[in-house]
C-alpha cells in the first residue's frame, strides 16, 4: 500500500483555494487501488515545515501558498527526498520537489526554468485544472442573477466598497447574488438599494449558484476557472496590480472573459456585458468549450505515473 499525504494550508491571508484543491485531489485518489490517502488541513499561521517529518508517507503532495514556500521548507523537503519520499508540489514550491504540477493554463518561462534547474519535472495546461465537474452548462435564462465572488477571505476587502459601485452602475432591478467567503468580513450593502441583493454564507458547493447565474464578477482564482467551465460570462478582477497580468491577457486574447485590475472599471465592464447578450453568449460558449472537463483525474494520473 502506497501512502499519500496531501498537505494544504488556509487562512485569512491566503484564502481557502489551496484547501479546496487538496480536497478534490483527495477524492480523486481515494478509489485508486493500492493507494492510501490522507489530507492534512493546516492553518497558514500554524504551519511549520518540521510538521512534515511526522506524516509517515511514501508520497507527499503539497498545496501551499507562496508565503509558506520558504528556504526552511526546501531544506526539509530535500531531507525527506533523501529518505526515499517522493515530493509533489501543486503550484509550488520549485525547490525540494520531484514533480511540479501547475493547475493553470499558463506558467511563466522563469518558473519552469527555475523548477527544471532544481531537477523537477513541470506539468501544466488546460487539461490539469483542479476544479469540480459541472452538471451542465449554465442556461442563463431571463432575469438570471449576477454572481459575485470575492474569494474565501476577500483579502483586499472588496466587500467594503464594491456593493455600492455595483448598485450604482448595473440596470435597475438586477438580481445580485453575493457569496461571503468563510474567512471574509461581512459586505456593506447599500441601505436603499436599486438592485435586488441576496447574500449567501457557508456555501460548501458553488456549482448550483454558478449553474443558475447569468453573469459573474469574480476575483481571479480557482472559482474563475469553474465559472468558465460552467459557461458563465464573467468579468475577472485581479485587485493585485500586475500579479496576474499574463493570465488575464490570455483570457482576454482567447475571448474567454473580460478582465480588469481596477474594481470600478471591472464593475463598468460588468454593466456593459450584462446589457450585451450577443457578446455574453459568445464569451459563454468559448469558455464552456475551452474548459470542457476538469483535470483533477489527470493530475492524479500524472502523480501516479511519476511515482510508480
């Protein structure tokens, strides 16, 4: 029996995307014969690299945010590898690992070169997106709501001001579904709204909301990839300057989404998209076709082929 340990971290500063990906991987590993899988959910503030010494595994799969990918972690990973443990990084780190799987449609040349120089194989692409499968493409019926996703922790606190921007700029009476992430502060909705606001908390599965949505405004991350998979015409916001610029440029160039780095301009783009059904339909069709199926099983196959 090959023991696989999946280690993920979550918290107010890093959100819950890493943990959700790790849970999908865990579920995909469970039916594989000869594999015993365990998931270790750690908070980012409590994580210590030395914890990895005591997992008793044959294969270690890490899905950690960049702030935890330290020199100390690399040292411990090298020691584990020296003891015969195979180490896989999901999105990183690039040091102290055997295999780097980037569940994204784009990886910079610099990131690939760095990992390869350290001896790691690198795999990525549209066929390796670790997302939940859709039941069907979103039908986008008349009056379907706009879904707003600001992330598990709303790290940039968009909930303070974005509702007012949306309420002032979208057509009167538009239905807005705002999802409050489990680590996010409550949003500030307008006291006398023009739009119809609905708030959702503790949403374990976003797929039903995505399926029923006509449009979406979402912070760039795993949820955006799921929205593309569901065929929801989406405005993608990255409120982190140029951090995600290369990814946003690809989404724009392929006509898969509208992208912005400024919240006010993102809402303006959303207003334009909501009132342009032909453009919305084209974006929805391209997105659903481009992300036709999840890549979670492919990532598990990648890992198994590498370690077995």
